[in-house]
C-alpha cells in the first residue's frame, strides 16, 4: 500500500521509472510520449545530458546556501543571462521554487512598490476570468479558474476579474479581431475607474492562457491597449509566463510576440525543464529602485530562494535553448504541429477550435461546431480522453470548464522542443484514438 497522498485518491497511476528523450517509461516497460511536457515543463525532454551534468557538478560543489547570508555563482549567472534577453526595463531576478511562488511574490512586490512610493491606498489587483495563476491562496485569488477557486473562496482576498481575450467564443458577429480586442481590453479601464484610479496596484494576465482556456493567445493590439491603460493610471502590468514562457511559444519570453513589456514577469516550468524545481519573478529597474531607495528590504521570502542546484539547472536549460536554437525550433515545430492538427481534426464534427503559438497548442471540443455549444459536463469528456490517451501511450493535458469553470472541454499539447516530424504524427495518431474513445462513451 502506498503512503503517497496523490492528487486524486481514486486514480491508479503507473510508476515512472525512466525518461528517454520525449518519452517516459513506466515500471512495466510501457513508453508514453510526453505530449504535454507534464504541464508544459519538460521542454528539453527527459534525458538531456548537459543539464544532468550541470546538476551533478553543482551538487558536488555546493548544494545549498541560504540567500539571507550568501548569494551563489549559478544564481548570479542565470540572473545575468535572463536579464540579457528580457524585454523592456526588466532588470532584477528573484528566484523561487515554482510558478505559484513567483506569482505570489509578484503580487506582494506590487503592493510594496506602491507603499514605498507613498501610495498606500493602492491595494486592488485586477486579473481576468478563466485565468490561472497558481494554487497558493494569493495566486488562487488572482486566478479566474472558477472550479479551482470554489471551495476555498471564503479564504481568498478580493480580486476583480474582467473578461479574457477569448476570440473563438466571445467575438461578436461583424466585429473584427482588432475591434474585439480593444473592446475587451477597455474593460480594464472601466474596472480601474469603478474601483478608483488611485486605488489599483496591478493588472495580471497570461500572454497566452494555459491550462484554464487551452493555449489561447490574445488578438493583435490587445496587450498594447492594456499597456496604455496601465501607464495612464499608474497601474503595474504583471505577465504570468509560468506556463507559456521560456521558449514555449516560439519566443524566449512569450510577451515578445505582442511587442509589449511588463513591469513584473513570472516564469517557472520550462525554466528548469523538470530537472529541478525553480521559478523566478523578474521586475523592472524602477520597481527595484523604489525598494532599494526606500526600506531596502522586500518583505517576503522562502527558504529555497536562489537554490544553487536549481539555478545551476536553470542556467544549463536556458543555455541549451539558446546555443541549440531550440526556441526557434519550438516555433518551427509548432507550425508543423498546428498544420498536422488542422489536417487531422480541422473538419472533425466535435472539434471547434485549434489554436496556440509555438509548441503550445489547444484543441477545443464542442457538441455542435455550428453553434459552438460545449458538451454537457456530466459526460466528463476531458477525463475520458485523458484515460484513453494514457492507454494509447500519450500524455496530454485535457481539461474541463473551458468556458466558465463548468462547461467546455479542451486538450492542451506542449511537447518537448526536441520533438521530430515522426513524433508529430505519433501525437496525432494517439490523440485521434483518445478523442474517439472519449466521444464513443458519450
């Protein structure tokens, strides 16, 4: 009997014992193509020799040094490398152990920044419906994932949520993509004015929405308008790139595709590629200087900030991405994956939308293509597809509640950047089986 507390007590999970490139291998020898990189984590696959060597060497040299007393060489080197490629005026890096820690730190930094500048009334955070920013209480409050929030709602801080930029469902007939984007972006201004322009501290959004919506990018012009609104009212712009960043969308930083730089940016998942748990919050020089010239102390912290082994792994991962041109490869193979999905499922009677950027793709399932009507959630379609995919030897990321936390189903794909042409065919073949098996039970 296992003493592990699993995510789901009624799941009977295989035991992973080895990794081989894009594949995971269980205790019975079965191979699974990792079509979602876990949760968009394993961007380099599961057996990258350079990253493994970097971790081994760092453990032998220095395993841990608390950042309350010392910094470390790999942390300094990784921060330098990230900032050398970061957008806008991002200038400082705060290393944590994962995505929820990164977004939690971002929320707290936004609040302290305004305090340091003598604006203690700025306390409101605005985010978007159908977003996901993590599972700690602050991050969960910021997220707009209704299903994840529901049972913990009494414990959550108040956060305003405006509409997502979800063109497939929400763009009105006769409205252009650009007009739609401007309309939903302007909801931010309306909410700032409703709350009081001098009381809003930050707006948080995913450049490409991950698990909750299924790889939904914003339409052209949306984030430029968001940036304008934030600048007008002195509101900080926080980008959550925990899932969509670090090369996943064909850009090292996902926001580069929109030509917009944030004041604070959160990364994780692909930063460590699964070889170590690591995340980071990047902030602008202006924000850092407000703290440095004020109290000098960011009133926040975790034991494993800037962990030497984790930052050594992150440094090796980013170096591999850059020296092997894997970010560009993610863009190229993402185009191939999208084309293959369109060819295979573009006319499928129950596939409503195929979307995404780079190797970050979503397939939305509908009961009726014409009306875009989702399936009844009682069918549990996403869960059925996940089980069938595992049976076929494919790990993918089906989710329910796409539309509003209850209705809607999608499948998220985020394979390693080293995926090849044949493996794209393998993804499509195994996904076809999983979808048909899932639908056949309805």
